């Protein structure tokens, strides 16, 4: 999964969504951040460079050179960071892989999609607006939903229980495998293997 091929150009963006700052660090809305931090750690880098309104680094992943990023714009403006990096490296939308939380899936369940609407997720809505298309691959990580739909905001910026955290840690590892599968074999194969 992690290798060292030469070449300096970035071929993929891997974007984990979340909100910056300690207040949000372990919340459900930051599952994308957690996943790309783990991916970077496995690739032997830290997301400690700052550019494109993001914390980022470049690493070898699934045989290709990737820019792994955590937008620091807050969730609702994630598209600003994604567009800046994509324009800089001339990355087409179908090579912008976004990893994020999804309340419509049970805790820890993964869903790979090659395209799709925002489904009420403000980070995705903003990326669609800035890229001008919804045709970019994504890996969604289920966080479950509150019984009371009025409590949705409190739920997404709430911290999962210990039991949920254990399930989610496993799903972060699965999400990284799904991401590698997308890069190596395409979304269809990843959907077959991980959905």
C-alpha cells in the first residue's frame, strides 16, 4: 500500500473532512480528519505543512504520490481548500478522494461512492460548489444518527462513546484500505469490496 516511487508531481488529493481546533478534535464530524491522520502516520509523514488553507503533506500511498490534507477552513468552507490544492496541482475531480462522516449510515459502516449529491453534508456541498461537479470519489464513515432528529447538530459535534470509538477506529483502518483500492483498482472494485 505504501511504497516509494520517484516523481515529484502529485497524482491524487486525499481529503479528510473535519473542523480544526481542540474543541472538535474527537467529535463525530471529524472522522475524516482522524482517518487521514492515521493514513499519513502509516505512510510515515505528519500532516504538519500549511498551505491551501490546510494542514497537509505529500506521501506515497497505493503506489502513487498523494497530497493528503485536512482543510482548516471549518467544515462548511472545505471546498475552498480543496479547490486551491486541485488547481495548484491540476488534479481533476475524479482524482479528489474525500473521506468524511455520514449520519445516515450505522456506526462504523463504510460506503464508497464515485459521485453523488451532498446528502445534507455541508462540507461535501461546499466541495461540489467549488469543484463545479459532484463527480469525485468518496469514502463515507457511518456515525449513526440521534433518535431525536432535532439534536443533529449536537450529535455531529458530540464525542462518540468508548464502544463507538473502538468500532470507528477499525472503520478508519478499513477506510484507508478502501482508499487504496480506489487508487489502485477504481471505485467499482472498492464498492464491491467495502460497501
